[in-house]
C-alpha cells in the first residue's frame, strides 16, 4: 500500500533553501524559471518534527560524524559531574580503535569520513563494546601504532580485528525500529550490507508559476557611535523570492514494514503500533514541515492551503505536470488548486482508479464543491483529512 501527499503552499518573501551563492534555489521547468526547495531540506524539516508528532527519542536516528566523541564521553569517568569536560586521551584511543576495526576510517579530528545515519542507541552500543573490551582495544591500538612506525604490512591483523568487530558493527548500524532511517533510507559507502532502501520518496518542491529572485539591501548602525558621526557601519544584501509551491511525497508501507522489522515473520502488537505511529508521524510532519532558512529575518511560517492525499495499492502519480505551463497573473493559489485537481482527474480517467483505496482533499481558499470534488472525498479540517488516510491504512 502506498500513501501519496500533494500540497500547495504559498510563502511570502523568503529564502528557505539557499544555493552556494546564497540565492534561493531554482529550476527551469516548462521553459520558465521556478522557485525550488530541495527534497533534502524538506526531509530535514520533517525529521525535526518527529518528536512532536508521536515518536519517542529511541525511535528516531542521528546523522553524525561524531560517534567517537559521544562514545568516548560516556566512557570517561566523572565527565560533566564537576570533573573533566572532554573525554580522556585513553578513551578516545579505545573508541578510535573500535571504529577502525568496524571498518570506519577517521580524520585528524576523529570524525568519520562521512555522516553516518544511526539509531540513537548506537552510541550506547558502541560505548558498551568499548567498555567490555577496553584492555584488548588498547593493546590492538598500541600494536597498530607499532606496525605503523615500523612501516610493516598490517593487512592480516587488520582483517582479523575487523572480523571480530563485525557483529558489533551490525548492532550499532542496525536500522530496525529507527523510523527516520526506515523512511528515508541510508547509504554506507564502505559496506553495502548496511544500506537501507528508503520507504518514502520526496520530490523537490517547485513553484507553480514563474519567479524572479530579488534582493534586500540592508544597513546597520553602531548603537554606541558618537551622535555627530554619520554613515552605516555595515551594509549587505539578502536574496529572496515569494512563491506558491507544489510539494509531493509518497510512502510505501510495505517497504516501511520491512525496514522497521526486517524479516520478522509475524510482527507483534508493539510492532504494529510503531508502524501506525510511524505512518502518522510521516503524514503529520510533512504537512507541517517548513525549512528553516532565513526564518529569523523573514518569518515565512505559512501552512499548506490545499492538501490532497491518495491511498493506493501500488503505483504513484507526481502531479507536477499540472504546472508545466506556469500559472499566470493573480489568483495563483486558486488556479493552482484547480489545475492540480483537474490533472489528477485526467490521470484517474485515463489510467483508471482501480488501485485507489481512498482520496482526501482539503482547501482553505477554494470551493471544492464547485471544482467537482465528491463530497465523500472532501475534508473540512486537518484531523478529518488525516483520519481519512490513516483510517484506510488501519483497515
């Protein structure tokens, strides 16, 4: 079963997602320049909301390069209790050796080569392994340094150590019951066995109309400057645009179940509860997700105006082609809503709707009745909208 979420959301002056030059991201679509918000930015905004929409801390994940620092802090006696504030050198050495035996190389700052997506219990598992094998890990680290100084081939010793640590690495990188890894997937460059196929696909949001980026010229004055002294003490520019975006994401519940519970033959009641809460969290978080770029200076904190959800047995329809020709002039939200619904109906009529289990539509500004939306597919509130979707999933 697949859930699709289509949203129309208008933002005033904003720079939600910047490129390398600090300008709002954009894309040419249908021969016109459009505003764009990357899928990565939207996923990050949604992930940050998971604790607010029904997921506990142990059910989410961290994206980090700092496993060594976190685990070493747990190993250092008295840290944060009036004693040392940073992990000791010996504790760093122990964790460094453990991570190397698991196949993860570290840079000069003891950071992993790339961001690792791990469950929040990974640090505790790593610290426990280091605590239980402290003496051996210290000895292995000393031997490694001696081999390095002597410039000897250490391939055999390293392979054996890696084999010994494999099960621990599997436990630390176990993605089961970590909802955001199950939803958005994971790629581990050094070991494909730890890769996770995403259960949720998220499109880049694009504006339904053409946009032109603008810039704000600002100045600032030193509050303690003498009264007779004129001129600004800082000047600069901030780029921004304003746009109505079409957002699309889908969720494959079968893949989500496999990611959360592995090959478990028959999930128990707690597993089913986690699956339901993960689905609800995904739906509610993406509806509420707003990227954080330049929000302190622009406060573009709007909510979606039009929401369309589809529950289907298989397949998926991104409705971006409803806006292949940019929406012109005024009344952008109303025209965008009309186009999105008409395009959905055209696809429904041509390809058939036998796979559709449920459709839910809500709009704050458009008359859904006049648009021809069936009464049983309309929702007058967010709880009613999400209820239509999640009720079908429960059934």
